[in-house]
């Protein structure tokens, strides 16, 4: 697979567009575009769910009390 290819830009209404060659096609039907200096970076928009989000979080160091042991004063909680 080539890592570079010359493409032409064109107008689509008020937007500038380009055709992505087959060898550079992205999965899905959405992408994220960002500008870094004079470069445009195009990445597939990954739709992650809650599990994907939770996997990115750091584990907590805090120790939580065992709620089954009856150590929490549940009658003191205002709802």
C-alpha cells in the first residue's frame, strides 16, 4: 500500500472536498478532521461505548467500605 498519493481538490457547494482513493478508505461513515499547522489530519470517528470509556480511566486507589458488612450508617443519609 502506498503511503502518499497526489489528489485533486474540488468544490462541493461552499465546501472544499477531495476524493479519498480506495487504498486510503476509512471504515464507517464518519470521520474527524483536525488541522495541525498546514496539515489536515483525517481519522475515522470511532464510536466507543461505556466500556471503551471506562477502559481509558485510571484505577482508584481509594478503599471503599464493604456495604454488606453493615459499616455504613444508612439511616443518616438524606435523600
